C-alpha cells in the first residue's frame, strides 16, 4: 500500500514547512509535501528556481535553497536585468526543496490555484554569509541559471506591520545587466526551461554582439579569482531530438574520445580526466606540446582523440594508442575556458569564453607542437543538418550549447548531445562453448558494472565476429 504524502518521515525542516503544509490539502493538490529534505551549508552553491505562477494575479516566485528548505519571495513583476528597477519581493512561507521541480496546475479552490511553470532554474552562491544577510535584510548573491546570471541583492524594506515582509529584488551592475528600455527578460523569455524541446529563443539583444546596443562583455569584466585546485567539468544531457529553437544553440562535433582538462599555472601543467585522475605522465607528448605553447594560466576543457586516415576521431584507435604506448598521434581539441588569466569566466556567456579560447590558441599557433592542440569549431547551421553531416562522416554525433549560457559543473540542459547511434561499453566476463560448426567459442558473456560497483550480467553476443 502506497504511503500518503502527509505521512512523510519527520525531518529538521518539518517545523519550517509547517505553515506551507497547513495551507494545502495534499489529497487534492499535486504540489509536493516535502520531507527528507537535505540541509545545505550556507557557504556553498545551492539550487534556486523562479516559478511563473498564474494565481489570482500573475507573479513570479523566487526561491533559494537554504537550511533544508526553499526560502521564497513572490515578485509581482518578475526579475529585471536593469539595476535601476527595484522589484517588490514579498517574503512568503518556506517551501520544500522538491518544489523547485514542480510544474502543473493547482486545482480551483485550493491555495494558490492556477498554473505553475519553472521559468528559470540553476545554482546560487551567497556573496558573504547567507544567514547573516537574511537577518540583516541585505542578502547579496550570484546566480548561474538558464536565464538569470551575475550578481543580485535582496534588500528588506521597513515594514508597517505586514504579515508578509516586503523586500526588493535588485540586479547589481555587472556584464549581465541590461537596460529595461532595450530588453525585458520576462517578456522576451516567457516559457518554461524544463522542456528543452520547448525552450525559448535567445533574445535578439544578446543573439550577436552586432545586434546589441550595449557593448559585448569581455573577459576583463569577469571577477578576479585564484585558480581552483579542482574543477568538475560541465556535462551534456542526451536528447532524442533537437530543440525547437535553432537560434538559441551552437553545435560542435561530439568527439569520440576521452574528456580531458588542463590546469595551467606558474607551477606547471596538470592533465586531469573527467573524474579528476591525473594523466600528466601518461600523456607526456601532449604535456610537451602544451608547455611549448606558453598558454596563460587557466582551466582548459576539451577532449583527446586519435583521428583515422579520413581525419575522423576513432575511439578504437585511441584505446590502441594507450595499449601500445604510441600516444604521439593523440590530438587535444579544446572547446571551453572556465578560468583564464586570473579571472573566473564561468558566469560569462558561452560565446565570450569560446572567443577568448580561440584567440588564445591562435596566438600560440606558430609553435612546433601546436598541431596537437586544436580549437573545436562550432557550426551555425541547424541541428538536423549538422547531425546529418556528422553521421554521414561516421562521427558519433554533435554537442549543442545554449547561446549565452555560463559554464556549470555537472549535467545541465545548457549542454545537450545528439547521437548518430546508441553505444554501450560492456565487460567481457567469459564465453560459452561452441555449438555445431562453430569453432573457438560460442558467444561472449557480457556484463555492466552496476551502482554498487558489482558486475551484473547483461547478456551474450554470438554474432558479428570474423
């Protein structure tokens, strides 16, 4: 028998959510009751969401994950990228963290009846002590989302005895600020970010630098930052079909190789895999090539491949290169630059990071080893034509990246992958005896490592061998 949501286990967030739960009948509303919420350290990045809510009046609910709940404010006009706009933000009851994914219709005669969509979603980072900022009524923070980026502040107003405390949500002056006379983000990007196939288009004001009255942001506008010792790479989400907003995406080749990050500073060059394993000694020729290029300090993100005779990346050839220790043929394609020359570029638009990377590699192109390190070009054509060309050439597929997006560690919907075919690597655990006229073996026994790192039987294959 399925346990009702009201019977969720008691957690430290139960007291904070008591007001939220008292207002709702979870037998009627599809909203989550919460429970088993994981508290978040106020000094780290955490989740934020902006939900567009057609209740008695259209408004936007701004929520940040803090202390095991979503601290929430109702913003009647929605956020503005113009620092001159001070948007009223009325603090409302804490919501469960599960609410950050909620989209749907709250039934009539229920509290907050009306349609809800996830208008924006991403990570937030307090600029200072978040708890102290809330208590003082001056909470400064940075957003990395699909639509909202850069620095913001919530300022508490002097109330007049209201039950719900009034605040102001204000955009700080930075490279992501836009004058409201030129661009209104709630009007230009009205849709949900949950369904990638229904993603909104990129606003005309930021589609190209030529289309904007404001100067395009430069790397110098990014905040100064020490080079972190570790960096988890951005990862792509697999889609079955391209998104419907072609102008919102740029596409690159999906390389059939190994993800590799290069950390370069005055102490030297470190080559690290996607999981942070050191491959510097294993890739000595590539290390030599990068050293000869004298690249500025930073984190460089890319993929290593071995091209076949036709110039197409060949995963089997890459594996054989490691097995035979003939790794001179490895080529390193770079496609992103999250940290560069003393600045944190992760919140900068995709096109700014890539253009900085392109120009940096161009300046180093005269070195003897520069052919081993190349820039991953992007294509302006639509996803269908780019993917069709990639498949025709025998490539694995393409990677799409949302125009204007920041660099966010982990798997997000700002990076997507479209494949020509599906592939799964298996472990060969054994074989069966031959039957009939077959000699040698009958079939290979295959396995996959499961979530508990044990080898699970996946089936057998007895065809396709020469």
